[in-house]
């Protein structure tokens, strides 16, 4: 693929402003007090009694899982969708647990409940918890999940990594399960370079989390310096006029989703908590911009049979990327190639279903995950973040229209 020099839209991005970096440095000197302040703000906003901040969403999930494992030592499996981010199985393995997969319903990215009941019937006694994921920010039905589990010993963990700021029937995503977490990574709704947040209202779970957290180290001083440098780089290079540069450097591995249980686990630094200053305002601002971009895209794409959109519900949920299904594989290939050449930030979702991760050694005869495989192969996502402008929206919709007419 030839290297592109010129306007290149990142597939997903939460802006970091110069003032944020100043707040980060101020936060750094306030030490632990700054982190506690951020956690108190989160507790008040989400009406939860316990909140913890860490170095990533993966780290947050690992801590939750380790705490649950201590609470129910007889259970060692975590049930997750077979479609999705490789961070989730990485965290499960890091916590010393086993991955159990369930296929999805293609129309809403939620569990296939027939498949789920069969798994619970056959393996229920081994299952420690079910991780429900709000893919792209589309709310999964946590109430339905609760109703379909008769076994009170199975916990529900809400993966709201992509859904910070989202709601379902007036209830805030991230607070609907026994424990929930957000990611503050580069491509999420809000970013502190990297970061993760745990929320729970359960005093029992919190008691166990307190113990697990105690064994997690702080960032070292050199690690914090590298976070500061990374924050400065994001400040500069997320602009589409400059993003082509980091994108052309393969060692940065931008946009790759990798399976790796040996990720870094740290408590959130006071620099990151400082970067998050004014997070409620930024979260709303970015959300409104993304919603506006999403409406513009959907308006201009009306009537395209190429695009099957899952977003028929009103009001539209708060997404971080707009997913569309492209059934025709050669059209999809063409679209992704053209987007790459034109720097439009349209990408696929996840490379393959979770059972294809070699290291996890799934027995392929056991179960098939046809829907998850099909979703992995047919989805494209359109960028809707704050760096996307009117011209970009026209270029994206023109490309989709042109591909449709092929
Ligand atoms: C990003 C993401 C995670 C992991 O968050 P990190 O901060 O990148 O570790 C977990 N689950 C989902 C669905 C995600 O999108």
C-alpha cells in the first residue's frame, strides 16, 4: 500500500487540548489528591459508591475479574461475545480465568439468547461472570441478561469501554451490571492517553477489589514522562492534516487489535487524572459533535441498499464509530482500499471472531460462531469524532454511493 501524505482522518479519536496537558502537569504535582478528586467526581456523576482508576480498560477488567475470582473460587470461566476486541480475552487470561464464547444476534450486537441459554444449561456451574459489551456504544440489554440468568452466583460485568457518556432509558451505561468499566484509551469517547475506570455499587465486590488494587504498582517516573510525551504527540498528530505521519510508521501499530495478556497494569497517575479535568463537559461536547456527524452521515446515506444500518432505534445512541454492514465482500474490499488511499478513516471492525485466536486453543468442532465471523468480515465503521468535518462527510458518503453503484 503506497504511503499517503496529506489529510488523513483517524478512525476514532478523542481530542486532547493544550489546556489539558497543563492540567495534567498541575495534577502531577498534586499527586494522589488529584486522582482521588477524579474518582470522587466520577462517583458523584454516576451515583455509585465505589470507583477505581487504572492504566487501561484491560487493567480495569482484569482487576474486576480477579476480585470476582476471589469471591467465587469454584468458578473459573468468563462468558463473552465471540465477536470483538482482543483486549477482553487478554484480560480474562491475565486474571487466570478461562474464556467461554457465545455468538451474537446480528441485528443488535447483543447475545444470541438461545446460544446463551444452552451454554448456561451445560456449563452454568463453572461460569463466574458474563461480560456484556456495548459495541461501538450501542447499548446491550443488561436487564434481559439479568432475567435470563437463574443462577444468582453468576455476576454481570458491563464492558462500557466504548460507551462512556451513553445512556439507556435514562440510566447511565457502566452502572447497570454488578460492576462496569470504561476505557480512556486513544480511540474512545474521552482519552487520558490510556486509562480505565471501574464502577460498582456492590460493597462486597469493592472489598475484594480493594485487596487486588493494593498489589498493583504506580507508574514509575520515566513511565509518566513517556505518557506526557505521548499526550503531546496526540495533541499534534490527531489533526487529520498531520495524522498521515504517525500512521505511516508501522512500529506504532496504530489501529491493530492484538491478543496479549502481558499488558502493563498500573494505578492511574495524577498526570492522567489531571488530563481528565473538565471531563463531564468534554464528554458532552464530544458526544454532541459525534451525534451531529452521525446524523449528517445517515441523512446523506438514506436509501443506499449497500448499507444496512443497525441504528433504526430512536433516539440514536451515542456511538464512537458508526458501524455499517457491507454484505458484498468485494465491494467492502474496494471501499476499505479506497478509504486507505483517500485517508477517509473507514476501517473494518475486528479482524476475526475470538475463537480464531490461536493462543486460546479453542476446539473448533465444539461450537461455531457464524454470526460473529460474519460480523467480523462484513462490518465497516465510519469516523464520527470531532476532527471529522463537513467535507470529510461528503467524501465519505460520495465514496459509499460510488461503491454502491459499482
Ligand atoms: C478498548 C476496549 C477495551 C480495552 O480498553 P483499553 O483501555 O484499550 O485496554 C475493552 N473492551 C472493549 C469493547 C474496547 O473497545
